[in-house]
């Protein structure tokens, strides 16, 4: 199972959370950023319905596949 970690960091004169190299909006306090990260992490764990998705690969070919809505990552928040 995949694991996603939301990391709370100083950013743009305030605080943000990031996943890999993607930052959230900036929050005025560390506590605000941590609370937002905790909400985002919780939302990632919520199962959904199975869906058919379409995507284009690096060779410009389109693919269609069914993804399972219950296949959700484990999440955590780190400061």
C-alpha cells in the first residue's frame, strides 16, 4: 500500500505543508499548517467508488483503466 506523508515546513514567510515537491498555500502559523495537513491527509484515506480514468503517457498514447475507490494510501503528518 502507498504511503503519503504531509510535511509541515516554513515557506514564503509563513508555514505550509508539502507532499514530495508540491507545497500547499501558505498559512500564518505552524499550527494552522499542521491542521490543514491533517485535514488533507484524512481526506486522502476516504474511500470512493471505482472509476474509469483516462490518461496520456509520455509517448502521447491514451490509456483507459478502472481504479478501485477503496485503494487509498496510508497517510501521516510530520513536522
